């Protein structure tokens, strides 16, 4: 006699949450980026905020032509982040490209791939961050070449900020930018700070500046704003997040003001 020892399978009723996490941030980074995702992970609570990243092709060195070429790639990259699902905000993590393309153009590319989604860039976030800090006269440090640095300085001046001092490190490969030591970043930041400036802006999402903010602020006695810090702060504002972020500068003590440069 043969016995069937297999257990009977029963269908269990399944219930579903509206989302696996409450809030969703879409993040587009360059293929060569070593830094952005790590900074988002440091500052965003993974139990409450999902970070959904996609990478786009990028060719070093950081020339105007190579930065402009990233624009058309943003639409497909945005559309591939959680297809069919809504995002609360989407960010393009390249400061220099947002300057060379212009924030409005970046927004057009992103919205073509993820419609009705607010967008943030590092430069648009920096404008909002500096306004929240009441910083009108700033010092600026970039890691870029002289030509791209000049475009950044001019873009910030064209958007109503007084540039008290402008320094750059002359590195034109974002993989090398990511390797700049923390001590180099801190010393360069302190040297860049003009005492009459209200705040220091440190450009570039590839630069490991966010982890240095507290030490920089302690040295210069003024607020320091970095590309990734500002971008994450601005994304959290879009989420109406009540998350408290410690250790990444004075900025996280300030809500956004009425003007919103990224829509």
C-alpha cells in the first residue's frame, strides 16, 4: 500500500500595505559617481524613506560637452525608476551638469520621464538652502577645472548671490574628485571662506564633503552647504519629513522659505 505523505497546500489570504516604505525618492546619478548614494543612505531613514537610484552613461573628463550630453539621458533614466509607480520627488545628482544645462532644462527632461513629479538638483537645492540660511554673500569652493568652476561661479551670481570669494581644486575627473581626502576638503574649505561671507558653498555631488560639514563649520564659524547635503535637505522638504538629521550642518535646523526654486 502506498501512502501520499505530501501535505495539503492551503491558500493564505494576503493583505497589502499601500507602499513598502512611506516615502519614495528617485535618484539619478552618473555612472562614475562614488558618493551620492552613500550620502543619501547616511541622512535618510531607510525605515521611512526609500531611495530608488538609476545611473546614466557619463564620459570623463568633466567638460561642458560631456556634461551637456547627460541631459537627454535623464528622461529614460527617470522613466525606469519604479515604472508605473509614483515618486514623491526625483533628484539629479550632478551639480556641474545642472549648472551647464540649467535647472529648468533638467526639469523638462525629468518630467518627460516621470511626469507630475517634483524635481531637485544640487544647484536648485543650494539656492533654497542658502536662502533658508539668510545667506546672500557666499564663498564658493569647487573641485572642478577652471572653466567649469567659472560656470558655477557665474550661475550662482546670475541667480542673485554675491560671490565674496571663489576657489577651485582643478580636478576634471569625478572618479578622482571622489578620492580627494577629507583633510584636503577641510583645509580647502577653510582657505576658501571669506570672513565677510554669510556661508560657504562646496560644490559637487562626487566630493566627500558632506561627511566633513561639522568639522568645517566648527572651523569657519559659519554655515557650510554642500551639494549632497542641500539636495537631501530639499528632498526631505518635499516629503514633509519630520526626520531629524544630526551631524550634517546647520542647514537641517532650517525649513525652506516661501520661494521654491525646484518644482
